[in-house]
């Protein structure tokens, strides 16, 4: 029985470290945004993956409309590709470590203040976070993935209100 105690203690310690590691990453992320540390943000966020997700969300917001077979639009594919190109270029310029670092101190008090509503594991290598932002009803959702030996933000879902109000300057 005594031989099992170190094994059980080791397993419990490992599970505690594994369970707390995303929280440490979120703390580091919050500190990097607050301090305006773009290099730390570059380590904590997979920027190409996040930009791709924002592009998809933006295009979905602009292009999604009910499919009505009675309304046949021959220019729809061209318009969709045009919007994707414009949105892609705008997102590439706006969604960067430097831009996020510059958002560390909101210009207007009460706007941009954020707090974590809840966070949970969605799988052994995935961790989801819902963040409420002052003035916006829907939360910003983020997904972290265990990449190598560190947690990284790989996807962010921005509420349409933030995109429509042009708060990201996209």
C-alpha cells in the first residue's frame, strides 16, 4: 500500500498541473494585453489561425443570406470573392499582436473592459474560454490548444456586434 502512495501523489500532481496550465496561460495573456507586450502575445497566440477564423466569421456575417432559388444572382460568386479579398486584407492588417497590445488601455472608461465568464476543457488538448466585454451582450469566445508543450490561442469567435460596430477597425 505504501508503494502506491508516491504513484498516486505523482498522478494527482500531474493532473493538477495539467488542469491549471491553461489558467496560467490566460493570466499571461491578460498581462501581455494589459502591458502592451506584443512579443508575449506572439508566443501565446497562433496569429495565422486566429486571422483565418476572423476572416471566415467576417465573410459569413457579410455574405450570409437566405438561399432563395427564385433570386438567381449571377454576380454572387464574384461578389463573394471580392468581399473575401477585401476582408482578408483588412483582417491581416488589423488582427496582429501589435494591434492587440495597443488595446491594453481602453480609450473610454467602461468600454473594452473584459472578464472571463467561464472556461472549460472541451477535450484533452482543447480549452475554451468565454469572455464578456463591457457594452456587448454576446461573449467573445476563444479556443486554446496544447501545441507542443504550451497552450496557445488558436481560434477566436468575435460577436457580430463587435464586427459591425467596427471596434476592431477591420
